[in-house]
């Protein structure tokens, strides 16, 4: 399946009346397994990419080159229509253009560009957003850089968490006017919020991890949601399985080391405590 066919397959789903949960993939093996099981849409999330590429938490430490190389490994090994979380596009609007070019070359089917201030700047809230005008400019730049018209460009916002419904609706109007193909929302926690979004746009909706009340795919489909992310269980289980396997070896070589809780294992694997200390020391 060539890149355009993968992109058109995703577009066909976006015009359907169903909502799916894409396979959360992170490398050639996970992608190939997903394909072998009949799944045809995959997602390389930013948090997952950061974990697999750097062993770091989701604080935008990876580079565009690292992300695009990992995406290429996934598309080479599978037939998935791959959606990639491209964070903020790795800079300003011109950097977004470069991001689109590199990810198209990696044969991804779709990419998201978000309006969060990334990487977090000194002394700011990690949920701070760029202005509507700047975000719209980034989305226009993404569309201008697209070489294959079938590539899906998605505007992503977390405005619901900081600006509420009214602020989110303003961003929907501005982002939709750029001509993008879909909208991605995080921080949506109630059915009321989702219904307000649905009433304000005809574009396909992508929904980030949400509480249990918003995880019924049939219900989400009636609210315009076509893609629903519901966590990244494959990566979580891989980390725990690696720990269990290596722990067995450590018992043989070094006696009986203590067993960490699943949460502590993830903290160790991603050096989360180190990054927290560095953030407190250097960024506040």
C-alpha cells in the first residue's frame, strides 16, 4: 500500500459514521503486530515517542529528526495508516512547514499540530497556549507545505482545560477557517463539553484520553468523534514486562532485589524524578 492509499484509507474513515480507537504503536514490532491483527489505523503519540526514543517523560525533549525517523521505521514495517502527534510543529510556522515535509517523507497518513506553548518556557504554566492568530498561522503553514493533498492535517487544542467552552469555540472557528481536515481535543471531561464542540463544527473530531463517561465508542460516534485515544496500554505493558523479565535475571545474579510498584517502574524507566528536579531547579 503506497502512502497516498494509506492516507485515503484514513480519510475514508473520517467521512464514516463510526468511531475507532487506533492502535497505539511505537516501533516496527508493535506496528507489525497491529497490522497482523487486522488493524489499519495507528497512532504514534508524543508521550509514547518521547518514552521510546529518549526514555523521557512527555515534556517535548525529542527532536523532529528523531520523531520522523521513528515514524519512518513504523511505516516501513507495517501497512498502518499512521497518525503522528507532531506536538507544536517544533517551532514557529516555518518550522511547522519543515515538520510536514519530513513526516510526509516518512509516509505518515496524518499529523497533529497543537496550540500549547512548547517546550514549556521559564516560569510559565505547562498548559499555556499560544494566541489564536499564531495557532491559525501554523495550521495555514502546514497546509501550504503539504505535497500530497491526501495527507490529513489536524489542529489540536487543549483549550477546554484553560479557556473553557467559550474559549474552545473561538479556537474551533479560527482553526476551521484555515481549511484543516480535522480537529483534535484534549482536556474534554464532560458530555456537555463534547456536545458543544460537536454543535460548533462539521469537521471530524479526534478525542484525547478522556474519563470513563466519554469512552463509549458508539456514543462518541454520534457526537462526531471519529478517532478516540484511550491510553497507551501496549507501551505501559511493555515497560512492566521488561521490568519483570530483567528482575528475574537480577534475582539470579544479585540475590533478590525488591519489587517496585508499576507506578515506580514507569518513574524509573522514564527518569521522571530526575526531570522533575531539573525543571524545579532551572525553570522556575
